[in-house]
């Protein structure tokens, strides 16, 4: 078998495995309540189970594996990150935000349920992320749990994802230059992807000074991911993407693509992937999955 | 001076002090960013600074004081709870939720800014709560921080506030009995009030088995608080309450008041306050502030 095929199968297996593990964890964490909260639990389960590529838990578990971390613990921490990601999609899809009708090939939460339930389901998944990380199932060491919580909190809020989403709203009516768009994307998408890698290293007890290469990898992967997303929005097929496409252009939104054009954007994404992989030079074959994830991120079509 | 006057001044001073300390902390935690996130920071500051009675931080610091906890640390933990409370008000006031125009005597966040900014400001304040508690400024002991995070996470999500809000939505179209209304209120309002007391005890290194009386106090105070809120909604003055009143009746919502009637509800609230104070029998004058808070909770007009 050629190396590309081995890597391909490594990635395919890892994607299937993480999807199944994340679904199982959400299923266990969100049992029905049998009371008037039932609709909320249904909405949370509808959004959290059975959709998405689970890139963030995959990055977290692939990083944790470098350091021999127990897989169940790493998956659980990955589910916390995914819980934040899912809540942000629910709120992003609201009529007052992006007003989207389709997510992961299904009608969005506010259409399947209603807007109020969608707001609450997002809020409850947000809280769930922190409940998960405060629990001993993630790590017996309270310092590790606090570090995970600190990392995820910072990546989610004003100094991370929520801050980037605000910049994204402003981008619809303002003219941003490339450094500002880069900053926007680092906050909006990059922060949570970087936190996933960082949290894998925290579970592996890697001290901050030992995370430099992993942080470089995560930063480059994050930007490549966003450029790939922009390309999918411009050139993708809604039935494959599982969500509406062509929205950035319709909204007149500044993206990497509008600033660089498709050819240079594609080239930039490939360069970022090479750079991401170069950051892993000190690691052997145990980092092959992280390398495969980097390549997958620009080659995916959804 | 009569005892009532001493207690009154103790409470008045404590209310003024906590209001000023919470404002100062939010001011320090939310500096302007000088970039496209400025509008988000403004909305967060608009909602978080200069409004509300700060009952939750007051309960937390008053409990922490029983055990000689450093005041700055207790205030900081109280600001985390208040951050959750403020985010929940912003989301609650949204057009798709309660559609309120007035909060703490000011136009609500979505009217002053816009709906998308209001959703994001709530989300970012939600994340801020967890960032605060993961930081060493709250406690040098990571186990204490994890316990605070676990307690607040559980009180905020499906098994706490968000779950109660879902039941509250259902209450508008369903007929609930008294035990169900009690459960609803314990989740919607009680969970965060109880968490405030619990977190004060956690900061004081009180083991769970030593918190029984405090938990009893918190549970009774939480229910009394909600009955008082129902009475303010029915009989209060919007200009004093700083928010719209008469909304429950207009929405046909089941509350303690609709089930008990005003006289029995008022009597029940007073009984709960007596019961709350009885839980503090083992404490001396150091618990006078907690006793005064319990009385204030049913006597307030906003």
C-alpha cells in the first residue's frame, strides 16, 4: 500500500471513530428528563448528535494520543469543545444572526423547534461544556481540569469565538484589510481549533513551553480551515456541504477569498498546510494523524 | 439604636458596597478592545455595569464572610455568578423570548444595540463567568476553582437555570400544579441563588456535609425571592421595578401567585423567610447579614 493510502485509511478510520464516540458521549450526557424540559433536551440532542465532521474532538484526541492520554478522557474533553461549537452554530443560524435554514443537511434548530428553544438549547450546551470539563471523568487532576476550563473559556468568549463573530458582523458593512480579516478568522474559527490542540497537550501534561510547535500547527491549520470554508461557500454544492452556500458573496462580506481571489487563496491554504505539517518535524509516525488532518482540512468538500 | 435599625444599616451598607465592587470588577474585566469588537464590549458593559441589586454576589460574599474568605476573591466569584445572571437577562429579554423593552430602568440590550449583538453579548458574558472562575484571582487552590466551576455550570444549564427557563416557556401554554411550579422556580431562579451560597461555602473550604444548613437557607430564600418577584410583577410599579410589570397575568402564565392567590403567597413568602433564618441558628452575629438579606428579599419593591 502506498503511504497516501495508509494515511487515507488512518484518517477515514479516525473520522468514523470520533464521530461514533462523540455521538455516544452526547447520548449519555443528555438523557431525557421526563418533565417540561423535554423539548429543550430534544433540541440539544437534535443539534449535538449525528452531525458535523467533529474536527475539534478529532484534533484534541489526535494531540492527546501523542502523549498516551486515555482515549475516553480525551473524547470527553473533545465533546466539551464540540458542545461549544454546536451552541455557536445554533445561535449563528438564528434569524437575527445568519438566518440559516440548513445545517448538516437538516433544518436548523429554530426551524425544527422555535427561536426561543434554539436560544436556550445553545445556552444549555454552552453550560454543558463547562460542566463536562469540571467533572473528574476528564482528569483526576483538578489543575488539569482548571487549565482545560481556562483554555476553553478564553477561546469561546470576547477574546475568542464570540469576539470573532462580532467582527464578522461588522465585516458585512465595513472594509477590512488582510491583517484584520486574519485576526477575525483567528478569533472566530481559529481560537476553538487551537484550543482543541492545546487541550490535548494539557491532558498530556505538556508544559506551556513544550507546546510551541503544536501551537504553530494549530494556528496554520485554523487559517487553512477558514480559507477552505470560504472556498466551499463560493464553489461548493449545498447538498454536499449540508448548508447554504454562496452566502458570503450575497452578503458582500469580506473574506480571504474576496481579498486574495480563488487561486491565491487556494495556494495560501496549501502553503499553510505544508507549514502546519513542518511544525510537526520533531514527531515521528505518532503524529501521522495530525498530518493527515491538516491535509484533509483543505481537501474536504463540506 | 434598635436591632432592626442596626440590621437595616448593615444591609444598606452591604448593598451599596457590593454594587460598587461588582461594577469596579466588571469595569476591570471588560476593557475596550480598540478594534471591531468594540460594539460587543460596549453591549457587555452596558448590560453588566450599573444595574441590578447584585443579590447573587451579595449572598456569595455574605456566606464567604462567615469563613473569613478574602473579600476580593469572594467578590470576583460573585461577579462570575452575576455574569451568568446578566447574560440570562439579555437572552430572556430578546423578542423571541420575553420581548422586553426595559431592564433596570434602561432600554434592553437588543433595543440599544441590535438583536445579533445582544445574542453575542449574552454568549460572551456566559463565557466570561467561566474564565473568571478558572483564574487564580478567585482562589490559589485549583480544586476550589474546579468546585466553583462545577457548581456554577450545573446551576446554569439544563439541570438549572436554562432548564427552568424552558419549563417557564412551557408554563405559558400548560397547566402546572404547585409542585411543578415549585420545581420550575427552583431551577429557573433558585439554582443560581443556591449556587451563590454554595460557592461562598466552597471558597470557605466547607466540606459538602457541612453545608446542609446553608443549603436549606438558600433553598428557602430562593423560593421566597420568586414569590416576591411574582408579587412585584402583579402589584409593582414599573418605574420602581425598572422593568415591565403585569406580564405574567397578560401571558396567562401559571405562577405561585395564580395558584395561591396574593394573600397566601405573601404569607408563604414570609414563612419561607422565617424558615431560612431558622436554618442559621447555629451561627452567631456573623450571619446577621444573611438574615437581613432573607428579610430584604420579600420586602423589596424592585
